[in-house]
C-alpha cells in the first residue's frame, strides 16, 4: 500500500523538504515518521513545515550576517607566530590552523580552526596569506607571519 507524506527534511533519493511524495506505508511508519523526516499530509503539518522553514531562514540569515562581520574584521588582520627554526629557515615543528585560530582569538576575532583553508601546515619562515571560508560565498584572508623566536 502507498501513502502520501510531506517531507520535513531532505531525504536522499526521495526528495527535498516540503515535497509531497508517495512511499510504501511500512517505510513511512517504520523509518520516516520515527526519524521525523516526514509527516502525514495534513493542514497542520503544512503549517508546521512553513514555520520550520521561516525559522531556518532566519537562522541562516543570522549566520550569514555573523560571517560578514567576521570577514570585515579579518580584512586587516595579521598574525605573527614565533617558532624555533633551523639554519636553513625550516621549522622544527609546524604552524597549523589551531595556532592561527588561537592567535586570532587573542586579537578578539573568534573563528573555528576548520574555517581556515590550509592544505598542509606551514613548515618554513615567511609571510603567508591563509584563506578563511566563513560561509558559502563569504571568504577572507589572514596574513600569517611566521618568524624565528
């Protein structure tokens, strides 16, 4: 037997949030409903879905505004990290995203270290531009000075 359900979230190979799809009754009862991925098609569930979508849009807008403010702070930011180095300017250790995020936090700029796009840790002295992806479509760069102690 088939049953029409309203998807409350994106479901792979089935549809996106807000779609009305026809699924097997057992699939709906045993998987979609308990996981809160879908609900029976009623006027109340449509209103609930609209409310959820408005809340998600408001949250997404707030995240975007926060990312834009952080990008403004990062535009002029630079970080100096002092490390021990050998005679050929190779570092004994390396400078990673956690080190850069910690230095930025000391300057009052809070970012997640996972937002820093660094293919591999910095292993030599110099000046590097490290890109920061704060939100889809919002990027900035931080100038990182790696100097000898």
